[in-house]
C-alpha cells in the first residue's frame, strides 16, 4: 500500500515537473494594459513568471516563442487570445532547446508598446483589407496630420478625424470611434513575402460597414 502511494506521489511530481511555463516579457505597457495582462494570465492554464530582460529589437509588438520539441496548441491559443484582447496581433516563432528557457514546451510571451517614447509616423496611403464586407476591400485611405480620407466604392471621399492614442490609431466617426492596433507582419505576394504596416480594427461597428476593415500598406521594394 505504501509503495502504491509513493508511486502516485512520484507520478504527480513528475507531471508537475513536465508542465510548461510561460515566460512573460513586457516593455512600455500602460498601467491599464499591465493590469489587464496580469488578470488574463492568472486565468489561463499554465504557470507563468515575468522576466526582467529587454525584448529583442527584431521581435514584433506581440510574439509567442514556442519550443520546437513540444507544442501545446490549446495553451498557445489561449495566450494568443490574451494578446488579441489587449489589441495586438500575435506572431508565432519557434526556437530550440539551445535557448535555455525553451525546452519541454515552455512558451515565451513577448509584449511591447514599441512606439512609447518615440515619434509615431502614420503612412500617408493605405488600403482596406480583411473587411467584414468584401465590397469594401482595397479602398484607398489617405492620411494627413489630422484627417483620414476614405475613398468609397462610389468615388465619394469621406473625411474623418484621427489621432494616435495610447499605442492605437483611433479614427472618429460621429459619436463613436474605431480603434486599430499596429503590427508589421510579412505578407505573401506574387513576388514573395514582403513587409507591411498593418492596422487591425479592434471592434465591429454597426454603421458604416467600411470601418469594419483593417488598413494595410505592403512594401514591395
């Protein structure tokens, strides 16, 4: 009987040792963002710990780094959802055990407000993409310092105010607004994968439908 209990205890300890850990790196987050992150991490399934190291400069604003020896799909999806809930578009990368953090399924969670303390520059021309209604894809949106001009399918131009606020692009329409999170994913083109500036809309609006679009510019050179 004692041997059976001992085996059960050892099995539980072994399972605990094998459970992966989420290593959390964060930079330049607003206090509200940090509070939201703490709350969301406490509700997901894996143990986690904050790491007080700088995020590599070649990482995007939101990166999940997975160990290539073992991948926990459900848990990774939970962590990606946390990033999306904070207004970021997660990118997934893979590493090997040569990085001492990442073996046995351990996960790196990297989140940064890359524009904090820098001058934000909005591209002058973007195109709508990933629209809720296909007819609004590929509309031209031209930005000046104060205005975003949407050229609609009819040819009409609608001028809206915009600003950069707490790491988000915010476009104002009547008594509400649409908010966009910024990322720089590679986009597949006939000429290969090309870099982009992508502004993903963070909420659905009832009207007008052309605000239910992300904005993107792809750099071909």
